[in-house]
C-alpha cells in the first residue's frame, strides 16, 4: 500500500464520519443526495461482493466492512428513519443516476482485467465511483444554500478522489505492467473522468472551504 491510498482511505472515512455526524446530530439529511448514496452502496457491494472468498489483509477486510456498513446505514437513515427521511430534498434530487450505471457496466464489459464476474464487477465499481458524486453536486447546485457539515462532507469526498487519482498514477508506473496493464488502464481512465468531475466542481470546493473558514452556511454555485 502506498501513502496516497492510505491518506485517501482515511480522508474517505472522515467524509463518511462527517456525514453520519450530520445526520445523527441534526436529524436531517437536507442537502444530501440519496441517489449518490445509493450509487456508493452499489459501488461497494459490487467491489467487495466476494469479501468472504478473498483475504488480502486485516486492514483491507476492516475497511471493506466499514464502507459497506456505513453506506447502507446512510441510505437506511435517508429512506426509513421517521425523522430524517422527512428532511430529504426529493424534489431537488432529480439527477437520472441510472444513466451512470449502464455506461459504467458497458465499459466494465469492454475493458476487464479478466472476463469473470469478480473482475467485471471490480472494474464496474471503479468507473461508477468516478461519477457517483454527480447527483450530489447537482443537488447542491439547485439548493444553493449549503450548511457547514454538508460542505465539509463534499470537500473531503473531493479530496479523497484527488488522492486516489495520485494513487492510480503511482501504481500505474510502479506495479508490474505485464500482469495488470488492463486493470491499470481502467484505473487511469476512471482517474481521468474523476479529474474532469473535480475540475468542473472547483468553484464549489472553494466555496466549501470558505464555509469551513467562516463557520457559516454558504450560497454556492457550480457555474
């Protein structure tokens, strides 16, 4: 494991902690996209579906369980908690997220490391995760007013994606090309997509940082 991945994982974990803290303490999911959270559930389940058949390390196993468990918990809160679900901005969370699922799966079928269920699902999760944040960004663009915790969550999520782009670039040039060149191409392509998404939302990230600095909700726009 390299430093970029470790710091990226910790940043991702911190973003989830911030989101759960917002939901549990405020009993509100206002400003949070359920569609993005559902995409993350799909990402983690497809990537870690064979958790019980492949052991890599204790760290890897713990992180898999944490990401699966927390992503499902967030969706449960937003869909079924009697108080939290009433604060969900359903009318503004209108991004057609299923349009992200099909292209990601087609790409996974076209460029897998090996043509088997494990590798296809892993590749699918990489492509889907690169664009899973889009419904969240569209929701924030429409709702405009962003509270501190939501701003923190999206900023940390963006930082995690940036760190994983560096992780993929590092692995592409360091690991054995003869064995994993197709998998690395998948990671690199997904990294480019993630970078484009990050670039398009740069103004929002700056707004989120201002929200942290001044301790107040901010009126942000991606345009």
